[in-house]
């Protein structure tokens, strides 16, 4: 009968050891990290350029992989940080070479502080606009802890990755804007005959600036400006971009009622394939310099 008294204790001990084991495995990425056939297939693609539009709900978080370089563009809301960290681990990203913050609105900066606290990074860039919020304070603490500067991102800058892969910053060109959305840099990543256009929450003012540069805006993939808001995606801008795909980063039932149906119709009327993260989840593209491939089917 005495043996029976110890049975519950043994069961509790086994349970505790099991939980500790699972925690260790999760921490080291042995289990718990997505290893679906889709992930395996995407990781096996050898194209030098891959662009991951990570589904973080209503917000932006884009992983750009150029050869061996890893670039993060925005980091969603504070709640999105665990999703981004798990995604980076899934794709074996142990260090970020470049980090860009388009502007300090919560759905772009919210998760940045936590991500940069946990993932080593080389350089950080953002337009010359700061705000006094808890999210931005977390970001500044992460930069201070890492001993990294807040480099100002502005029109005319470029990042050359070699082999004809170039990231050009087309806006912002002004020192100040009434609407923080227009600090969002419009950036074009080109490789051979293919290109991606990243826009953050840029609105008509920024789109007009990009048009006035006279630079090539043509892109196979357009990140829908301001989540498909009617304040952006002017016809003149879209005509110059002429995208094959438009990726709309959004969440069903969001408080901003985005994307705007009329804007989605505008994309479709141009013959573009419209991809909503709220429907498709994370979407990934790659480029071999000749064509852009949609890897998320």
C-alpha cells in the first residue's frame, strides 16, 4: 500500500520533467518551429532574392533575404513580436544585417524593440521622425543596449548587394510632414528584370514625390501603400508601378476598415493579382533576376 502513496508524486515529477523538456526543445528550436512542406520548399529555393510578407494581422513585418543577407522591414504591433521571432527562427535567421523602420506608428514599430532585444543586428535605419510612446522607447532601449545608431533614412540613399541587386530609397525628400505616414520611405528592390516596391504607409503626398523623381517605379510586386487605404494608391502612381501582384497587409475586422473596397477594385482593374494576408496568411516571393515567383501556393 505504501507504493501507491508515491504514485501521484511520480506522475507529477514525470509531468514536470516533460514540461521542462518541451521548454528546452522549444527554446533551441528543435520542436515547435514550423517545418511544413511549404517551409521546406521555400527554404530549398536557391533564388538570390526572397521577400516574406509575414502575417502579423493589421501591420507590416517584411523579411527580405538577399543572398546571405537578412533584412527586416518593420515589426508590426507589440503583440506581433513573438510571431516575428518564431518566423525568423523557422527560416534560420540568427542575425539581421539591416533593419528598417518606415515610421513610428504602432502597427509598424510596436514589436521592433522586442525583436531587436533578442536578435543581433548590424545597422538600423529610419526616417527622421520620433515619437514619445512606450513602443518607441522600447526600440530606443534596444538600440542603446546593442550600441547601435539610429541612422536617418531618406531619398537618394541606396544599398548595393552586388550582382545587380540594388535597393533604392526614393522618398522621403522633405524634412517634415504633417502626417507621419508620409515619412514612410518608398523603396525599390531591383534585380535584373524584376523588382519589388515597398511603401510602408505612404500616402498621396509621398507617391507624388516618388513620381517626381523620374526614377523607374516599375515593380512585379507592390506592397499596398497604407494597407490599401483610399488615402494612397493613386491611379498615376499605380500606372507607373504597373504591378503583377499587390500584397495587402491587413487583418479581418480591423478598426480602420482597411483595405478600402474601391482600392482593391482599382488594383484588380489593372490586371494585378491581389493577395491579402488576412486571407492567405504569410506570402513569399522569390526572384532569379529574370522573373518573380510566388512561393506560397
